[in-house]
């Protein structure tokens, strides 16, 4: 439906308009004389145009000079929008003398053009937990903003971000460091080893709250260990190189990272009640780039992709206890218990528009326990199975502070712990004297519905 005047003009009370197609005005008049939908009393007087309801899943637009897509003078307007409301040079929604208006922007909504009002109104944002948005407003009217996905918002104009890099920080830190920790602990009895890995971690849940993030995280890297001192307390040098891509909510927020860690492992420091104690200490740096989609009614398309980058400083400090339980007829079983304190520190993160923070400091505890079976097949090969539990718990950094459009607010991380059931299946095969090739697969499933799959190959040697 298209016209050069008011395409739909409402002068009665209690009228409902439902649009799932296209309503467009191409006129160039001003002062509401040419709008896609115009709501006013007969002859511009009082008594009409009140209690109107607009349901839009299609497009309502104005393409003429200084015209508005929706122009309202009546009171108690309700707009339920899951489509596009757009003006090329005016307001997407103009409330002129209208009181008691409520605008509900639901999933699929897109506004192009500011909301202009000279009276107070309510804006309810229900665009989905994955969506970031900036909704610009003008006029003397106040805007009350409610985010139905439970994110911190900044009003005036309405700002809220899918704080993926903060919400996912604990999970990402666990994924990044658990690979290194497991590689060190499982190779602690070897003087030299090379461990390459490729991992996919994902959560398919798509909750209605920002506490639940759907994501796909891909990681790959190599971890290398080598003996640098042979003594009663041997010393290993550890180096890890890694890169990852985290896709949050189907491309709404993408974080690409690469980094390294370096440190020392101390195998068999002490024997405690038949348990062998090993220690580790590593530091590392990673560099990340972010790409975030944002609904923005000041953009000609109603949305933008904004970018940012940051550097992280990571540490691992941990201990592991291992005990041989039984060994006979080619079958060897053992227990392993470990606890690691890991941390991440970021500084001075700023996106190309709207969102920034001065720092992010996160410290978390990552305990684990496993039971292992190792079965000797023949003189050159053996197979092994590990069953275990791992966990993460934020012990510092549950509340983070950030700024949106230079206004500071805070975010409390609601999803600050998780428990993972793990299984590892692999085999070793000798390739020469004292050196073995290995390959293994690793699967994890967490109480927060996170699924990990990892494949690893490499070699282990004892000289």
C-alpha cells in the first residue's frame, strides 16, 4: 500500500491496525500531513484517535522529505512491532501531544529514524537476549525503558549491549586453560612431548535471558613440554600456542583470538600418602578482535556492525596429585586430582561506537578429578580411558563495570560456575625406542548444557 498523503488515517477511538505487508508514503509534506499511518481526532480536534493499537510484522515507512512513518496525536497508543518502521528523513515514530504511549519492540524489530515525543512514553525492549541496541530519541518527552531480557540498560536514549565478551569470559577462560592444564597433567611422566589439539565447544540453548548464551567456540593449538633439568625434582618448560573463534548467538557477536602461554611444570615434587604431587605455573598473552551487530535507528539500514579489540594477560597456577592404584595383567589404573587457579586481565577495551570498559579482571578456581584405565595391547601399543569431573567457579570478578555511550553501569555475571563430565579415549603406539605416537578424543558435557569435543594427536618420549 503506497500513497503521497496519509496512507492510513485514523480519527476514531479504539482502532486496531494489523500490518504484515508494506505501508509507504512518498509525499514531501511536513507536520504530519504525509505519514504512512496518521492518528488524530476529526479535523485535528479532541476526542478521537485514542487507544489505537498497531501490530506490525511488515514494513511501515516514509520516504518523503521530513515525513514520519507513524505520526500520532491520540492518547494511549500501543505499538507492537516485530517488523520495520522507517523514515528516510523524519521520525520513525512521532508522538505529538500524545500521552500514555507504549512502544513494544519485539524480536525482528528494526527502527530507522529517531523516536520523537513531547510527552513521556514507555519503550519495552524484547528484541532477544542476543541483540545489542541503540535507540535514539528526541523531543522533550521522557522515555522509560524496560529490557525484558534482563540486561543493564542506559536510558535517555536506550542503550544495551549483548555483553558477550563479559558473559562468556568465564567459559572462554575455562576452555582456553583446561586444554593446557590437561595436556600438562596427562604428560607429567614424560620428559618430552608434543600435543596438538582441535576443539569445538557449543551450547545450543537460546534462552530468553542474557544469562544464557548460545555459542560455538572453535579452538586449535599446540602444547609442547620438554625437560630442562633432570634431578630429584625435575623441571619442564611448557609452551602453548592457540587461536580461537567464538560465535555468540549465530553471528550477533564474534570474538577472534590468538595467543601464547609459557611456563614451568614441576613433576613429582613430593610424595604424599602414595600420591605424587606435581606443580605448574604459566603466564600468557592473547590478542582478540570483536565484531558485534547492533540495532541502531540512527543508521540508514537500522543496524550496524561495530568492531573492537583488546589484549588479555592470563595466568595458571596449579597442583595435581596422581596415584597408581593397581597394575596387573597389562591393566593399570590410577586416580588423579587437581586444582588450578586461573586468571584473565584485560585493559582499555573500546569498540568503534558506544561500548567500552577500562578493565576486566577475572579469577576462577578449576578443580578436577579423574579415574584412568591403561591397557597394554602388545609390546608397542596400549589404549587408555579417562573418566572424570571438572568444574569452574569465579572467585573474583562476578561484577564487571563498563560504559555505554560514555555512561558507566555494571554487569553481574549470573552464570559464574559449571560442572563438566569428561571422557577421554586414546591410544599410544611406539614409533621408536622410548618414543610413542598418541591420538585421543575428548568429550565433555556440562550442567549448563555446554558440549565440548576435542581431537588430539602428538608424541610422548621418556629419555
